[in-house]
C-alpha cells in the first residue's frame, strides 16, 4: 500500500461485495474440494503447515521472478508469461463459479455448459488483457484487478481447509513485512525509481493518483472473510445459533480487516510504503477468534 486515505475502503468493499456472493454460491452448491497437496484431515496441523508453506513458496518465487526480470531487462517476456497465466486462471475461476451455479439450479443441458465455457474464455482473456496489457487504461486495469481479487479470494476461501487458510495468511503476512522492508518488493521499487529504463511489466496494484493497494492484499482479505462465512455453516456450536451464528463471526472478521486497512493507511502518512496484510489480517483473525469465544461461552 502507498500514500493517502481518501476512498481507501472502496476497492476492499467492492472486492468483498463480489467475493461474498461467489462464496455463497459455493456454500449453497455443497461442493467439497480441498485445493491442497496434503490432506489436513489426515495430517492435522503439520500437514496444514506444509500446505501453507507450499503456497507461500509459490508467492516468493513469483515476486522473485518479477524482480530478476526487471533487473535483467526481460519485462516483455514476463508480461506475456503473466498474461497467459492470468488468462488461464481467469477462465478457470469464471467457469468454476458458473459451474457451481448450474449445480444449484440442477441444469444438465449441454448447451448451457458450452455457453459458460465460451463466456469464461472471452471474459478471462479480456480480464488478463485489461490487467496486464501496456495499452490498458487505468480504469480497465483497476476493474480487472478487483475482479481477480474477488475470484481468487472466494475460490481460496472455499477450497482451502481451515488451518491451512489461517496459517497461510499468517505466514504471508510475515513475508509481506520482509518483502516490503528488506526483500524483493523494496528492491523492485528502488530499481524503478532510480533506473529510467526499468518499469513494472506486471503492476498488480489498484492505483489512484494518491495511493495503491495490491492484488494480493485484496485477494487475501476476501479469502479470510469468505472462509469465515463458510465456517459459520460448518462449526457445530455456531450452527446452533442459526444464521446469526454464521453471519456475526464473518462480520467481525470483515470489520477487523477494515479497521486494519484504516490503520495501515493512517500509518502511510509517515511512511511511503507499508505491507498491506499484517495489521488487517491480524485484526481480522483476532476479531473472528473473539466472536467465536463469545458464542462458545453463550
């Protein structure tokens, strides 16, 4: 994140406003998918930790590749690679949520599946182009970034087991601090500021004239919120309270995330660059844990 606080909640609220209905579609569909290499049910916390480290390694590799691509002048190759990757990811995620909707409405006609495949292809490629193409406008890039943040967050919130999800955002929050203050993010910014020939080929930030917030921040904010919503319909002692038991912990998590974002933006008045995850994720988890404790004691 960087600089002023005006309209700071807008990208976060828009991302959540899209991610939450997507998560609800997943919850209603009843689909059960574990998007992890190690079964948390079999290996408990240890396997959850391995899963979290598995995803974290991918994040570290990704930002490191961006750093060296800029350092050695391979920006164009990197841009094409990311367009392909985000194109496939967008196509898959869009199809995934439409597929869940067809399950809910018990649609079996093949024509509808063909239509959502075509729609997913067109929209997925368009989003990738809007996010990463050099000629894309700032408004188109921002819109695409919000949609990616929602899709990624809702998907991860649905498919990650609980301990994996919490450990992942915790570990990534720690790495976010390292990357911003000592690691590749700091070095990338320094390179682009001091070298006129260097530029960001893959600018994954929602940008205005005054501040920025990263795609990763938006995706993991929405992942944490949507996962706590999912848990509201799974934890036995919450189910006893009906819909209130599902909604209140989710709302507490979201409020914690928003308070954390506000505090981070306030701190940006003193620093030009800060990690977006630690305070928001920390408060989100804290508020969620407090809400669970209250329900458990009732």
